[in-house]
């Protein structure tokens, strides 16, 4: 008679692109192998995996938030799911301190730890930013942005003071990388639809897009970047490069070019920084991301692995030895696959490998009838890019029901007007960076 082997407990922190993919792969092993039994636990504050690339579509009222939320209970069958956030990690004691939504604290033990808590919006020490700007990393933030714009346009319609009405009809977006550009394009499309249905000139709604860089979306290359600039400007968007916000109040944005813009809606999409949990570990970091080896293990902690936006993963495709992979979903998913393999290798199943992935390019949806994409180095724009972009997201969404819902919404958008509905379910406090993303924000900001 052989003694039964205790399952190895693998705990994954975070159910985003990297954590979700790691869990999926590990669960396949759990189902098919009896020789090396494992238990897989996923800890995440939400009971869904968020498909962030479609958040601008949620903010623009094109998609319902549930379409971009992939339920964990359905997709990760066999995993133990803990709805909570990890507040502290004891690496030597191999335990995690988990806080659930009711405030209860639970201690979770692990044999192997996978750290994939992602990133949070990168804030700068700009007066008023944390209080008055709105992010785009969570469904709460996306929904609040949508409702905010609809509410401001509604209030402007009844406003007798023309200066206040103009401020309510002005939107400032900071960050002209892909997320900020997509957001601006989607909010513009939403505002255009409001103007069409409520019979006013769409150009009365003013959009100002700012970035410190000297071009929009540098990540798609010069040619496509110029095309994006041209298309966004043709939609009446005031793009100011080499410019950011110096100070923000509830009613005014003071810009670094010395001008002021009266506005009640400022969206901040100026990059990300690693989840605050990483800093609390006290381990070496690079650009705030946890330093890992090319096999995604944490140096001196062979039982701990990390990937995605939270980890500084060496980019072995680059000749520059210090290069790390950029924080994208494309890398996070592929790192999740390697991570699962290497965690299994650490318990004696198969062999470990280094992470290596050549970037496949970006797809960027820029609202009605326009997108840009550079799949495997081929530069596309307009309808061709639109088709590639939408097909890519439908293919990448990891659940059939979500894919169907998104496809139906895209089809509906081609035939029917964009629905103008604001539920007002999210209040400003819930959408704040501190509450929505868990960013520690000092009072003085
Ligand atoms: C608006 C927007 C558009 C984007 N578009 C694209 C795109 O088109 N293409 C692309 O490649 N990338 C895109 N990205 C980037 C992409 O979303 C990230 O690179 C990707 O999500 C990183 O995956 P991750 O698994 O590291 O983190 P995430 O997907 O952010 O997942 C992190 C997980 O950890 C959880 N978590 C956080 N803290 C804790 C804690 N303390 N305890 C437990 N769980 C925790 C979170 O709730 C979440 O479930 C976009 C990002 C945004 C915001």
C-alpha cells in the first residue's frame, strides 16, 4: 500500500491576465494528474477577471461592464476562490494575511506562491490630482466616467450661465498612450451621440488631450502615431503635446503650458506603477516592479514566483541586458503560461523554462470607423485595423459568453444609436483612486 501524498498548495494573488492564465493551466494539471496532487487557491478582491483593454468601450457606453468581466467561479472550476485582498506576505512563515470585504482577516498558508497583483494608476504629486481626476483601471472607474460625462452634458443643457455650461461640456484627458487615446475617442463618440439625440452642435463638447511626450501613442511607431494625431484632430480634439496638468480643482485644470481649462471632468491615464503590495515585500525591485529571474522565480525565494505588471521580467528578446518586458496584457498572459509550467516544475512535474516572447504589436480601437494596429510589424489603419482589433479582442476574451455579448454589442452599435443610459450607481468616493484601486493617497495631495 502506498501512502497518499499531501497536495501542494499553490496560492495565486490576483486574478488578472497573468494570475487567471496561471490558474487555468494549473487546474488542467489538477484534473489530469494524480501523481503530483495540487490545490489551487486564487485570492482576488473581485469575483471576475477584468478584460481591461475594453474598459474604454465601457466608459464610452458601448459595452456593459459585465461583458468585460469574466466570472471566476465558472472559468476556474476546481480552484478555491477567496474574495479578498492580500494585505501582507510572510515569506519565511509561508503565510498570507487576507482581508475580506467585511473586514475579517484570514491567514492562508502556501507551499508555492504566485504574485500577480498587477498595477495601479501612476499618480504624481500634482495638487488636486488624487481628489479630482478619474482613473480607468477598474469597472467602477469606467462606469463613473461614463455617468459623469452624461450627467455633465445633461446639466449643461439646463445651465443658464454660459461659462459654467462650457466647463461642463469640457473634458480633459491626460495621457495620450493607447489607453488615454482610446478613452478620448470613446468619450468623444458618446458625446457626439448625446449631441445628435439632444440636437446640439457636437463641437460644443470640447476635448483636450494632454501628454508630456512629443507624440501620441509612440508605441505604434511614427507612421501610425501621425495617423492617430490626424484622425483625433479631425474629430475636433485639442491635442497638446509636451503638456501636462500642474494643478487641479473641481472646476479648473491649470496646464503646464500656462493656460487654464475650466472643466468638471478630468481623466488621468498617464501610466501605471506596480501594485503597492510589491513594495511591502521589502524585496529588490526594478522601476517598482518585483525583480524576478527569466524563469519568473523570485531570487532567493525558490517557492515564490511573480509575473505581469507587478514583476520586472527580463526581456530576453532584447540585446540590452537590463531590458524588462512592458506592462501589457499580451506579456501577462504568456507569462502566466510559463509561470504555471515552472511552478509545476518546482514540485517535480516537467522542466522549467525561461520566459521569452517577441512582441506581436498592438491593436488600438479609436471609436467609430477607425483603429490602428501593427500586428507582427504590419501597419494597418482605418477599417482593416478596426476588423483586426475587434477580431483580436473577441478571440482574446477568455470566455464564450463574454465574446458573444461583446460581438452582439458591436453588431448593435453598427445598426442602432449608442444607448445613453447612466445608472448613477457609483459615487465619486467609490470611484476615487484610493477606494477603487487601493492606492494609498496622502492627505496633502
Ligand atoms: C484601459 C486599459 C487598456 C489597456 N489596453 C491594453 C491592450 O489593448 N493591450 C495590452 O496588451 N494591454 C492593455 N492594457 C494593459 C493590461 O491591462 C495590463 O498589462 C494587464 O492587465 C496586466 O495583467 P496582470 O495580470 O499583471 O494584472 P491585472 O490584469 O491588473 O490583474 C491584477 C489582479 O490582481 C488583483 N489584486 C490587486 N491587488 C491585490 C491584492 N492585494 N490581493 C489580491 N489581489 C489583488 C486585481 O484585482 C486583479 O484581479 C490596458 C490597461 C488599461 C488600464
